[in-house]
């Protein structure tokens, strides 16, 4: 870990703490209206999956993109927590024996190791379901229009035409390595779609014009590509202690990545290019876009 | 199979066909706006899980309860399909090796047998996600208010405080048999919550007053209890050929049911009592409630 923490990292950490606090509250034992009761062990497993000290990058992007367009910050934090529940579900299910079969996640036992496989399946299902619950909840202070648009955009980003579909391509890639176009589609779906949603969500929360929504979708797409490229580089160059999970797994499984296909030098150059493209896109917002510009740079240069 | 089909059964069959046709259309290969592409094998697995010739009882209850309050029938059918996607996801995941480990469902191989375990997990995830997609979709002709209420009610019926939580209690019940109160809570969550939602959904679709919504929730709760009691009786008295799945499994697993606890005679009497209670509740709607009254009777007396 670096001794020096930048102002941007301080901001990211503060936001992650807020996200963690609200998630803890949302995952408390008290059943909400219309719920019958919350089984303790399943709730514990959901907490294990969602309260695991992640960087909370996706909620941060929701909050910062909402701030850029004057959206309500409390509502944005709640939508960020919804997105983090959905992201956590995908990790819990990806780690399952039938999927990536991982025992460790951020240095901790994965949910099916800490509990059992059936509980991990149900905890993932419940976290996914809860994402939509949080958005629709009356405590999320948004118009019904905004909520409907968020539910639609999130379900399309997460479902067969987005993240879950990308995961299906990823499984297929273990048997037959995809070509460059195939890898790009796979990654746009598997990791890109949720990051794109995070950046788009702020414009929905703020009720921003369609042109801004389109621009932020595009910004999110580029940040998503940078995120995945940095991930592939880290898998190649990092060790397990730094990553908090097994390193070099992609190569060991013969999974095609753009880094494997086009080399490390190309990837590093491409990362710079993507950061430049992302920065240029939101330069139209002037100084107000500074945090998101730094976020794009952080995503590309992160070391874990 | 009975040679005689009642007018009610004819109506149920016609509704099931409509549901199946729309589900097929919703699960077509063409990606929707905001989706990137739909991986063919995953889509096939979703279809296998959702287009399996079920009775489509839940969509029928949505459509009929909407009709009772003058709700739009096309919108009700779409909400019914959303609910059926969600119900199908629960079956796909329940059948997994780590859960109930069933190879057959309605006489067909389950999704993880016909495909593989990872694909079954993802197909379930995608069907669950798609339920919320269908509700929020602009093609579902409802107000944003109605959509938000449907998303909230459905996520609470399906998540940790509803169906998924009930499934967690069900897993625990294999190790330690619950008492009567425990069984009632488990069943209200595991199967009751979605049936309750089906009956409540019609009032949300139609924008009916709160008193009607409360009454239909209560009606749905009672129908849900009758459904489960009939299910437990069938598990005890039917054979696999009639059920299309293994019979006597609950008893073999030592799962406590109310039938096991209180006997077959009690259960048959209780079923009559529940049908009477359900009928009395909606008698206030007069002749218009006839189909729903027959539905309650059908649920209690069904033979498969």
C-alpha cells in the first residue's frame, strides 16, 4: 500500500464509508413493510457478500455523476447501494464451484466457503432482488419516472443482454478462445455494462437532458473498458497478496484477454488513450467534471 | 387426465396459451434497446426454464384480479409474464444440485441437466432480472406509479423477506424440523408470497383503492395457503407419473409439512375451510368475482 493518499483517494474512501454504512443499515435484521421476516443466516450471508471492504467504485460513480448534474445526493447514495448489491450478487455467484470456483475474495473466504453453496446461491439471488427493492423503496426520494428508468436501465445492464450474458460468454471462452471482437463484446457486457449504468444513473437521478445521458453512457463505456484492461494487466503483473485473490488465473484458464492478444505495451498505451478519450468527453462540463476525470485516471492506474 | 374439462379449466388453458405466446416473444433472440446481445445458449436455457408447459396459475391470477377492477388486460398479461419469469427462476435454482437436486421438472430434464450447472445459475439470474425489466419496459402500458409499486411489491415478495427467505428456511428444515408456527411462516414465504403478489398485482395495475388492495392481498394469502396444503397432500398421495416429478420427496427428506403434522383428514377439512374463507372475502364483488372464486377452488382440488 502507498504511504501517500491523494485527495481523490481520500474522497473515494469517504464515499466508500458512506456506502458501507448505508448498506449495513439496509441489511439490518428488521423486516421492511410487506416482508414477513428476514432469516438470520441468509441475511448474514448477504452481509458477508456485500460488506467486504470493496472500493465501492460503482456507487462513487453514481454519486459523482449525479452531483455533476445537480441530482439529490441522498437518493444517489441509495441508488449506489442498490448497484453495489447487484454487483455483490454477481461476485457471490461468480465465485461458486460451478462457475469460477474461487475460495477467496478480497482476502476473505467467499460466501459458499464461509456458509454453504445453497446459501450462497440464495444470498446472491436475494442481493439481486434487493437492488430493485432499494430503487423502488419510498425512502428513495426520486420521481416514479426516474425510478422506472433506473429499474429498466439496471435490469438491461445486468441481465442476459448485459452482465449475466457476458458471464455466459466468459464460460464459453474457457472452451474456445474468442477473437478480438468477441473479447470486446464479452467485456463490454461482463464488466462494462454495470460501470456504464453507474455513470448513466446520475443523469437519470438528476433528470438531465438526453444529450447528457448519452454522453455519460459513452463516458461509462470508456471507463468500463479502461477498468477491464487495468484488471487484465493486474492479473498478469500482480501477486495474490496485492490482489486479495488468486493471480494469473485468466492465463491459467486460457481465457483470452486483450492484453494476452496484443501485449502489455499496447495495453498500457490503450489505457492512456482511453483516459484521454474519457476526459475529452466530459471536458464540456469544465471544472465540475474534475472528480470524474480523476476517477477515470484512477480506474486505469489502480494497483489492486 | 380427466376426460371432462370444465369451463374454468378451458379459461385457464386459454390464458396459459396467451402467457406462453408472450413469454416466447419476450424471450426472442432480438436484443432490446440498451442490451448488447443475447447469448444463444443462455437464452435457450432461459426458455427451457420458462416455456415448460406449466399451468401459468400466477399470471392467470394477475390477469383475473386486474379484470375484476377494470385494469388493462394487455398490461396485466405482461405483468403476469414478469411474475412467471420470476417463478421460473425460483424453480431453476431450487432444482440445482446444491439445493433440491432434482433431475426432472414437469417430466422434462431440469435446466442444469439439459445444459450445465453454471448455465442454470445464470439462466435463473437472468430470468429474475428480466422480471423487473418487463415491468419497467415502456411497452408495459402502466403509469410510472403503478410500475414502481409493482417493482417494490414483487421484490419484497421474492427477496429475503419473501420467497428466497422461505427457501432458506426450507433448507434449514431438512436439518431440524420446524414446529407448526415455523412451517406456516416458511410456507407463507416460500410459496405464499408470490401467489399473494399475483392477486395484489391486479389492484395495482387497475389503480384500485387501498381497501381493495388489502382485501386482495388477504385473498392471495389464503389461496397461497390452500395451494401449499394441496401440494403437500399431492406429494403424499400422488405418484410420479401424475406429478411429473418425484413424489413422496418431502417425507423422504423428513421435511415437516402440516399434512405430516396434523394428518390427511385435517388437511382436507382445512382446504375446504380456506376455500370458504377466500370465497367469503371476495363475495363483496358479486358475480364479477366468480372466476377468482373458481380459481380458489381449483387450487385446492387440483390433482397435479
